[in-house]
């Protein structure tokens, strides 16, 4: 790009009406120098601290930069990838007698390899500043939100702007949070970015629960628990980035089909070890279910979504006594009754058993027409033994499953580690530690839970005998 006499005498700025006010940056080390950025993009540009200018301050292969324009050796103009300049837009340079010096910008941010910014003014005809190759992501040092909302083409919902991340799409949403697939710019890695679903309408309780989840996951460094990377805020709303698992939730993988018993036991053994680790660190999940188990493309299961997590010591749970939180088909009876005060690791053992049941027969142990019907079944009814639905099912794996699903917490495995051990024994062909429940004991337990019905049946039976 050649320099003309007219451009030297009277530099001309050509720019579209800015969508926001042009930004202005003071040159470090010289308060009199500023860079006003024209054009529709509100990007700012940093210039190094003033020092004695030498030829080394120029980019490789370019003539020396104007002394008043750039400072230290290696100083650069790092333009972010979001910049979108109109043809003819310029960067006017002011200060130290260089009023009128300009940096004409190329027509777009997608510069070709080798593109340069010609420098004019102060007798430096022909000086150029090389620009990064197309996209400029590798050298971008400043960032700015794009103007206007971005819409997810799949869901049709608006995608929020979060500083430091490029949101690529929505992965899923639940009752309180929404998770996006995103790229963390600083480390150039894919992450799962979780935000409060209510956005600016989130109340103190939702924000507190969100914080508890972040703290819970941060305390659990385990290969089968999704890891947390960063916690931050955007527009005063909290978010945190998690390990991105390139795979699918377990419920999608199961698709309502019974699994090979040893495969199911092997998977449950892995998950039980992970939950025992969480319990040792004082965390109860309270919402274990296939949808919250992510299976990577390498087949590694990872537990996620600690949104209902409870800390065993100094309980910071936001769930009030009597409230129903969780997924009915997988929640323990005491959780279904709203008894959250004394909820402990046994509740997670129950949920692990409910998942094992689904893996064995293709559906959860209790599934009513409505959530309330399911909750009633969880509290009052005994699960149908898996062998009645899958006749050739090995007795040992059924015994393991039904022990997890005991109504009374004390009757279940004392720890998730003991559950994992029985699963290992089953896979290895060794005798399991648990013993099957006899029909008489099953009947006795049913009568204890349903005393009125049991009494009525006993009365009718006695009358028939007489």
C-alpha cells in the first residue's frame, strides 16, 4: 500500500458509525499519547512502555516504527478475533507532535497471512506492522463481547456472552442450571460451562446452591468425577467451567435395553469407588442417575452434576426439611419422604442400586404414571426382583441389586466401597459377601411398612379359618 502526498498532509478517516463509543487508550509511559479507535468495533489496542526506539522495535523485516507511535522493542498491536473493521477504517495516532498519523485497517478481521498495517506520518513512509494470519486467535490479547445476542441454531435460545470463553452450543439444562459447550480462549481447550438457568432472576437460594456445587466438585479430584477448572462471574452472575467429556450420558447409552450382567457390575464397581471417594471427603451426591453419568468416547464413566450435593459436616445444604429434591425413580425412600437432615451415604448407595437395576432389566425399579405415584412406590412398595423380568439373571447380581434397594438405610451396604467389592467379586466369579433375602423376611418387612393392610389381611384370614 503506497503513501500519497495527500495522505501525508491530511490523513483521512473512513469508518462506519460506531455501535459503541470509540475506545481510547493512553500509551504507557507517555500520558500525552493516545490511540483513538475508529470504526464499528470497540476494540482497544495496547502499546508498550515508551523507551528509546531502535530498529529492533519493528517487526521482523520491516523498517523502524515511528518513535512516537510504538515503544519498547517487540511492541505490537494485538487485535482480537472479534474485530470486524469496515474497509477504510483507521487507527488515528495522537501525541508528541504526531497528530494526524494513522494506521489504515484492512477490510476485515480475517487477514491473510502476511497482511500488514501500513504506518503513515512523521516521515516514516513505508513502515509496516505485520498482522497475524487468518483468525488471529493465537495472538489475540484483548477481547470484547460481540454486539447483539447470539442465537443457538439448534435450540433457538439466546447464547450468553462470558468473558474468556467462546460458547459453541448448549449441552443440556436442568431445574437450576444450563450447561454449554465452550472453548476457553486462554488455554484453547474445550470445557463444559455451567451457568445459573434463571440468569439475572436467580434468587439467593439458587446462587448459594450453585456455589455449593462448585465447592463440592472442587474438593473431589478423582478420575471418575468430572473435574472443575475455573469459577468466575459474568455480568454479576456466577459460572464455572468443567472438564468436557466427549461422549454421551449413560441413559442414552442404555436406551432402555438390558445390559450384560458382568458389564453392568463392572460399571457399578467403578462408580461405587468414585462415590466412596466423595463420601470420604464429606460429600453426598443425592441425585445419582444414568443421566448424570457421562461416558467418554474411551468408555470411561464420570459422575457429574453435584447440584444437589450435601456436605456431611457443617451441612450447607440449601434443601429445607420436607422438600422433595432429586429424581423420584432413583431417590432413596428417606429422600422421597423429605428427610434431608439425616440423609447420608446410604442414599447414594440406594441410587447406585437403582441404576444397577435399570442396567439389568432396562427400566428403573419404580416408575409410576406421575412423579407422585413413583414417590409412593419408592416409599411403600418392594421392587420386582430382576430375575422375574430377566429369568436367566444370575442370583448373585440380583442379591447385590436388591440389597442396595432396601427401604431401611441400615439394611443396605454400609459403604459404597463394600458395594464395589461385591461387584468385583461377582465379575471375578468369587462368592459375594451379601446374602439373598428370604421370602419370609420379605413378607415380614412388607407387613411392617403396611401394618393396617397386613392387619386387615390377618383378620380376614382368621375369619376364613374359623
